[in-house]
């Protein structure tokens, strides 16, 4: 961590320079262009969907079908209005998370409902075949283009483009942790340019490879923005930053159009479950309990078993080929069975295609000193116990496919925390046991965020985030991201 100025005071660096107005302009300009691009893509998609629907239902233009030609032309305008009302073009819902997709679906459902009401009230005889193709086609097409646009942004952000310049404000430990997370997860689009630490700060004893410049203490934030060229200030949870202090800082940053975001420790655990509820003019942050039971869990159970059963049916030829390949490698059993800990500490037998030699468990003790993992995990990048076929299976996560049987049995879920070994659970701290309140998953946040490259603490943080913030939309997003993670093979060993 690089310290700008003298360690005990920001006075030598932070003098009387004001916040530079217009610092935020470059990022805002790009953001506006991106939103305009989404509007254009949505218009093209809805127009194509309308024309396809017309062609499928009618084929030729006649006096009768002239109305539907007009409807196809009006559809982009109607879609834009519905999406705007659903706030599907607001920048805060774009780039990451499932909120953007949920709002697109909400806009489509609202448009279908509006058309049904108008046709009924006006006694209009609208061809159902046209509606069935045009509106669902528009929703699906917009979702696909939105996903492609987001992935394009994520690729550009890995190159260092389209990033907000963030000044972190908080205690050193929290600053280092958040800076490391933003550095690893560049798709969030936040590049840390500096930090402000509390009064009496000094250079930390632990180093960081992110290269953070410290511009002063909490009193110097507004001027540090100008020195760091920041367009966003992120306040971490500290007792010094109460409501009054945040309000005064917001007034100072407002003049320069600099964003102010607050990252309390609670948000990592319960962010999507928080709502602001004003009580007598006082905004209170209300935290809903996580959905661990109820109708949504039943829906997840039904979806998991149905999807896993369908996948088993269509992948049965692949299972046969993989099983023969594993057996031919060393004439050992194709399927590996191992006790794992599931929901509420229940032990079950997990199924995997065997990726190691049959004496792997016996050789574990001699390899303990080569362990590259931290925490309770045992990991070796070039594990000598892995067979040649096993390396290929692990690279593309094909060894995990038999766990679809565990999902059908109800022992696992398609998405959830990593299923731990009983020996690992014995070493769990009290907080880590929170992972066991839901079923373990075939995939999860841990897999789509780096798999074996993640540290133990990071794996735990991601699993707990999933447990607390689970939703069907998040499951679908993780399943989609799993396909990308498998193809890229990042962290697979």
C-alpha cells in the first residue's frame, strides 16, 4: 500500500484543492452510449419479432392483415415504453446481477397483460397466434441481446476499460479486503485509485499487490477525490460515518457529479433482502429472513429434480462413453463414491466419475506437505494421483456429472454450496456451519468465480452469500455462468 504524503497526517498532501467538477463525465458519457445501444437493440429485436410473428401467422399482406403490419411497426415503441416503466434501462440495474433480466421479463409480462385488457375492453379480435410469437419472442430476444451486451462489457472491463475510478474510505483491513475483491471481480467495473483511512493512520504491516495510494484521513475525502481523479467514493462501514457525516459528504460530491456508495458489512450477507422502510421520517433498513423454507423452496426442489432427470436421460450416451474411458485408463471402477455432508449435517454418498488412481486415498498422507490450499481444503495443482483421463474430466468438470443422480435422489441441488467432506466439517467454525442449512450444489458461486483458484475464506464468503441471498433468478444465472466457466476451465484442477 503506497502512502501519499506523511503517514500521520494528510495535511502535506491534502491542502485546499476543491473537488474537480466534471471528473465523472467520461464514464457517464460511455454509460449513456451503452443505454442508447440497448434501446436500439431492443427496438430491432422487437421489430424482428413482430415481423416474424406476422410471417408465421399470415404470410402475405392483405386488407385484413394491414392492422398487424401496423402492430409490428408499433411494437418497438410499446416495448420501449414498457421497459422504461419497468426501469430496465437504469444503469444501476445493468452490468451485474439478475435485476436487469427480472425487469425485462416484468416489462414483457406487463405488455402482454395490457394487450389482453385492451383487446377485451375494446372487443378487438387479435390473432392469438400473432401474439404468442411476437411478445414472447421479443422477451427472449431482448434477454439474449442483453446477456451478450453484458458479456461484451465484462470482456472490456477485464482489459481495464469502462471502469469507474473508486476512492475507498474506511479502516485499512476493510479497504484491503474490498480492494482485493474488486480487483478479482473486475466485471463490477470499479477500479480502486486510492483510499482515505481514519485519523492517525500509518502504513500497514501487510502488503498488497493492488497498489493503493492513501490520500489522507476521513476529513480529506472531498479533496482526495480531485487528487485521485475519482468519480466514485465508496464508504465502508465505520462508526465515524454516521448519517450526518454522509449527508455532508454527499452535498460536497454532488456539485462535482461524483457518485457516493455505501458498503456496510451487512450488504454482503443480506443485500438483496434489504429494503428501506421509513418510520416517522426516519429511514430504517429492514432485513428479510432468507428463504430457507416455503413455496420457493418447493419450486426449487421440483425444478432441480425435473432438470436433473431430463439431463440424465439425454446425457446417458455421454455417461457410457465417459465410464468406458475411465475404466480403460487403469481397469478400475468408473464411479467414485465418497461420503459428503449435506443439508443439516446429513451424510450421504456422492457420486463422481473417478479422476484419480484407485490408491489415491492411501497416498493422501504422503502428499500433505505439498498442500497448496488454505483453511480446511486440500488442493494440489499437479496432483500425481490424478489419471490422464481424470485431468481431462476435471478440466471440463465432467467428473461431476454423476451427481445428477444425487440431485434426483434429493440429496443435492443443481445450485448450492460445495458439498464438504466430514473431516472438513469437523474443522468448521460456527459461522461456516451456516453453509449446511441448504443442500449442497452440483455448481455454485464458488465454481463460477474461480473454483480451485479461490482461497478458503473466499469460498466460504461466496457460499454464505448464496445461502443468504438465494433466488430462482440467481440459480438460473449461476447455471448459465457455469457453462462459461466450464469452457474456460479456469481454476479446474
